[in-house]
DNA sequence: AAATACTAAATCGTATACGAACTGTAGGAG
DNA sequence: CTCCTACAGTTCGTATACGATTTAGTATTT
């Protein structure tokens, strides 16, 4: 140890974090063959910790694994994508509904500020920032969620989509405008202490509509 | 190799299955300290595959892990239990709703048969079989679920509760009777091709009511 | 030319060994 | 009596080595 690198966590932990990040940022895109020995070498560790990391990622659905063959970054075909988004809309709807009674005025203010920035992105046409802000907006609504499992499922769902988001998930201009309006409506509902069921329905529909718009835009057939 | 044991899967796979089973059937109850070397010896393998198995179980939330300390079967305190059941009611509601359009007459017949058996269990007071049948009943409703992620989440949720179910999850006599009636109502809804939202609401309420009854019965305060 | 059998390279799977970190206990100082 | 320190035992963490399996390429046969 030449330097006292205060790196927290074990090597398998770091391998896990690193791989997850590289999958998320597109370094390893879907279908990429994850060769244990190669990754181990890249990370400067041996293969055992890498195997563990991959097992965890497998359990999370981020990589698929085949005995004696190897691991590949889990691809997302259109059907997979549809199912994941559908699941996410359900989970996010629930997360928003559960959080809504706990959302305070200051949270609303933060959310409105984010939404305002999203409006600006529409004018300056900045899809990348728009997508980021959209994520932030919903995070504000979730962060008060009292049920940690729900929150965990939301994050896992997005982690699963992380790799595909950067490459194929583009916002649909027309839909983006609608989306911002729906955000306002959602905030109104929450502010007025609407029924949890109503909030849930609105939040879920908001996500579903985005998905539908995306599908229509890309021409995928949505049965 | 004295005998040609045609065991499918790798040793880590078997360790995973085995551990999961032993957690589910109560051999390892919550809080149990999972010592790698001991488990490895019990299973007749070395520690490396056991570590992998435990990593996977950790990612599924069945065991909790602490660096350089060890793994223990994830305990379920009342709060944890509440959150898990709440999550399950949401997921199961969605699963039922998504499946409902695809449930055919023969499925309905099977479900009715199971429900009839549940009625018998009420008369002969057989809580264990009742609980099993209840699971079967809902499985019939799910098995047509077109979204594999939702189905996966249902199974994971139950796996998480598996250990606690056998020891503390007892049916509440009064509630059990109600539950059977609600099953009939649920089948009616599905048969009459009710709106998916309506089915979802009914299925979710069914689960929530069971949880509430359980909480009231055990005296836990449910805010 | 197509199909099959064989060989070699690549890669995974796991046992073993050793080092690192944590835990609990015994002994001594205050 | 309490607190701190030293030490030993336990258990985890990972590197390495070697066997097992798959894959791909080549040669041979029909």
C-alpha cells in the first residue's frame, strides 16, 4: 500500500459498485460479454470477488448468467422494456401515493422549482437535462415514502433501465410538454390532500402515458 | 466420484437452492448466524460457492450481511413485516388485475375448487392447510400474469416472508371466513370481466384486510 | 459439399491457503 | 469496582491453482 486509500468496502463490494456503474453509464451495453478474468484484471482484483459481484447483479436482473458460458449485460428487448416500465408505473404510483400525506410545503416548493426548470428545458430543447430533472422531480415525491421496500423497488427498476435509457430513451417533444402540465396537476392533488387512491391513479397514468407516447413515437406496436 | 450423481446445476447453485429452502422451511430461522465454513461443511462444498449463494440471497433480502462479521438470516420485526405485506398487497393487486383478462373458465373452476377446500379447512380447523390453499388460490389467479417482473416480485415477496410465515403467521379464525367469501367475490368480478382497476382494488383490499386482521389479532398497533 | 469427429483454446467452477478484521476474554492500572 | 489494553480464537476476504466445461476451428469421412 503506497497510499492510504481509504476505500470503504471490500473488493467484491467495489467490484459490484463499479460494474453497476459501468452498466448504468453505458460502458458495458446490453449484450456485452462480461469475461470474469478480464474484469478482474481491469479492476485489479482476482476473479472471486468479481464472481460475487456478478451474482448480485444477476439477482437484481442487471446481468444474465449461464453456467460454464458466462455473464452478459442483460439485454432489453422491446417486450422487456414494456414490462419493466409497466412494473415501474405501478410501483411509482404506489410510492407517490404512500408518500403524498407526508409531503410538506417545502417539498412542493422544491418540486415546483424543478418543474419550472423542466419548462425551460423545453424551450431550449435540452432533452438530456429534461430527463434528469424529470427523475429528480419524482424523487422529491418519493423521498418521503415510509415503506423502504417500495422505494427499493423503484430504484431497482430504474437501475434496470439505466443502460437503455441513455441510448434509446429519448423524450417525445409533444409528450414532454404534457408531462410538465401533469406534474403541476399531481402537485395540486398532493397539496390539496387528495385521496391516496386518486394520487396513485394520477401518478400511474402519468407514467403510462409517457410510455405510450414513447411507444407510439418509436412505432412499437402496443397491444 | 463413486456414484454418477446427475445433479443439475453448479455447487453454488445447489447451495443457493438449499439455503433458500432451509430458510423457507424454518431450519434457519431469522437471526440465525450463517457461518460460511460451517455451511460449506454441511453441504460438502468449499466456502467459495457458499459465499456466492449468500450474495444472491442478500440481494433478495433474505439474509443480511456485514463485512468481516458474517451473514444472518434476515429478521423480520413487526415494522418490516408490515412493510413487506403492504408491498405484497400492492404487487398482488396488480398481478391479479393484469391476469384477470386472461383467466379462463377452467381457471375459475380450479380456483373455486380450492376455495371449497378452504371452506372445509374452516370446519375441521386446519390452519396449516388453509394457508397453503390460500396461497394456491392466489397462484391460480396470478399464473396467467403476462408481466414476468410482477410475478417475480410476488414470489420474492413471499420468499421473504417464508421464514416468518411458519412460525408467526397464523390465520385469524374470523377473518379466514371473511377471506373465503372475498375470494368468491373476486372470482365473480373476474368472471364478469370487470374493469381491471376494480379487480385490482378488490384484490389489494383483500390482502390489506387480512393484514389488518392479523395486526389487530396480535395486538400490534397499526398507525 | 455436407456432416461428423477430433483437437485446442478460452472460460468457467471450486478447493485450498493465507492474510485481514472482528470479537470476546483475561489481566493490570487507576 | 471500572476501565483500558493485550491477546487469542473465530470468521471473513481474496489470491492462486487446477480441474471441468464449452466453444470454435480443423481434419476426415461419406
